């Protein structure tokens, strides 16, 4: 018998070591639920990509990825319209500020809530 355990991590690579599935979560909204192997190998949502990029390399001689998220974190008490990530997203399009994306099937299994897909 297995027991599901939920916890938040900002070191995405840890997910592949401890769980069978995971999800990207931004300002209280699930943006990318997927099998942990698929999520670690190919994060699709820009916020999930940024979380993985912020993780330290697994080997000390490896160079860290340079991916920063600019701007201020939106207030959870005053959420932005449309996609919650759009104010800081490097791939934001006009539709992102107007329409909240819904979860859609992602290549390789799982789902992603992003207008890019």
C-alpha cells in the first residue's frame, strides 16, 4: 500500500527522487500536473521552467542555468487578471492578461495551463 504525500518544493529536481507525480503551482493555482519523470525532463509552463532553472546543479562543477523571473511577485490577495503568471512571464502574450488558461493535455502526459500550448 502506498500513501500519497503532498508538499511544496522549489528544488524541482528533488521531485524526481521522491515522488511519482508532481505539479507546478503558482499563487494557489495548479498550472502543470504531470508524472514526475515527464515534469522533470520537460517542464512546459514558464513558471515551472523558472523553478527548475533556479535549482542548484546536481554536480558542483556544472554551471547553473541563468533564468530569472523579473518583476514583483503579485499579491495573493489581489490576483492579476488572466494567467496569474503573466506579469512576470517572459513569454506573455496579450491573451495571457485577459483569459485564465485552463489545463490542457501536455505532450508526454499530464496537463499544462498555458496559452503557449
